C-alpha cells in the first residue's frame, strides 16, 4: 500500500509531503519533480503569485544516491512569499499590526463553510489551507508516482478541451495511445495547453475578456494514462473500484465540479449498442472503441484511461460579489485575495498528478513488493500469464 499526507498553508513557511510505501530501489529524480512544478506554474491567466514563487523541491528523507530506500519520502517546497508574511502567519507570537482579520467570505470558496465549521472569526485560517497553493505539493507527489509508473511503461498526459464557451469538442473514444500522446505533446507547446493551434487564440481571447471585466473563467480538460495493464482496481468492494478512486481524487482538486470517465454524460444520451466497447481477438484481446474510458466494473481493461474534468471559474474576483460580514452580519463585498483569472491549464497538470497517484496506488496493491525488483517480477509474471490466455 502507498499513501501520502501533506501539510502547509499558502503563506506559511512551506509545504510538506510525506509518501509512504514507495518500493526501495526506484530511480529518483529531483529534476523531474521540479519540471512538473514548473509546468503547474505556467499558463496564460495565472495570477501574480506565480511571479513570486519559483517552486523547487527539497528531499528530506527516503532517498539515497538517486534511489528510494523504502522508508518514507519527505518532500519540502519553500514558500518564497513567507518573508512578507512571517508576522501575519507566525506560529507563536500574536501580531496586532497591519494585517486585519478577514471577515468577508467569498462566494464559491471554502471561506463561509470553513469559518462556520471550525469556529474561526478570521477567515484567513480557512483560506490559507483551502487555497490551491496546496496543489504544488500534490504535483510533486504525483511526479514521484509518474517516475514509478514509467518503469512499467505507463505514461500520463493531458490537454485543455475548453475555456469558457470555446470548446475543441474533441472526442476520445477512438484515440489510440500514440494519438493521445501527440495531443499532449502539442498541448505542451501552448500557453493555454491547447492541443489544436487554431483554437489557441480563441482560448486566450476568452481569458482576456475576463481580465478586462475583473472576472474569471473556467473550462474543461482531459487527462489520460496509456499502457495501463488489465486488472487494476476491483469490483468486489466499493472502495476498491478504480474509477471511484480516480473520480474522488479529481473532485478533491480545488474548483473541480464535475468528473467523467470516458464518454461520461454522453453515454446517457445513447443506446447501449452505441457505447459498449466490443471485444475482439487477434493474437491478443483488443477494442476498436473506448467509450468506457478504459475502466469497466471498477477495473482497468487495457484501453487508455481517460478522465475529463470541469473546472468552475475561480471564485476570487477583482470585482467582488456580494457577501455578508461574518462578525457584523452587514452586507458587504467579498474579500479579494491575489488570484488567477483562469487556472484550467494548471489544473490539467494537477490532474495528471492525481491520476498518476491513483494508478500507482492500484498498481502497488496488485503487484506490491518491498523492492522495485520484486514489484517488477510480480508484474512480469502476471503479464506473461494473461498473455497466454
């Protein structure tokens, strides 16, 4: 079993992640983690915080001479903005200076429910942890999962499918591994992670309109995994179903409001004969379509795993919405915190990390061992067995 915990506030000293269960002997690259962190920070429509932070990971434990050693891996990402918040976010001394309490909750954010739930009179106690800054550590943890999966030729990628009303209307049910990887490669060249060059300017135009209005805009993105073997996950218990875990992981990303596996909601508009992926055999089992997104009965079926997610517009607006002061109960305009206008491109990178983690989690459950050699041997034996059937 592998698991992780993270800690840290948006303007605290930094973010911590602890990963348990990564087998010993796995090649480990800090450079690859830092590359993923930079991908998360890029994207047209990101806010001023990205100009301050230049995220790099420090490994505090669990790795020696470029390989994991089987003990918990501890990752640390410094918040460079901490120097401006050392008093306002101090651990011991109460600072009664120039940082007033936040008492005007932002509609659409965790502010209101969090303050009521935990009894806070300063909403900063909520927004510091509920902030999407937390996803920097999730991307670092996902980067470790990607390094693990690559050993078994499993690759993760993503691209943005829509920004606001502008959509590529890309369908994925007939895309093979190579076509998906090509779309992801093209998305890497785009500031909005758009895989089709002719739509890139339209995505940017929508974001520019939101900037001029003091507004924000959301969109949709696709994350996929290719090379996933048949049989990850299980049908025997609700909490073992792979699609359930993946959907839960994606819904835990800030501002994600809908998740689809494969064709998702579109399958409800069609007859069964139109959306069930027929099975064929010519030296091996294969499908000609992938409406189910690579998962049937809670298990991977050997086709690419395809996840589509919808991100709402960022709830922090430069032209704030109406709210109520939680102390005085007076009608006010919501607080403003430095924020993005559009974070859909960044969310697709975060989605990659989430998908990588849950596939790695299911992979270790299926082929687990204390060393990477043991895991690889278990995997090879399984693949040899199923290829004989």
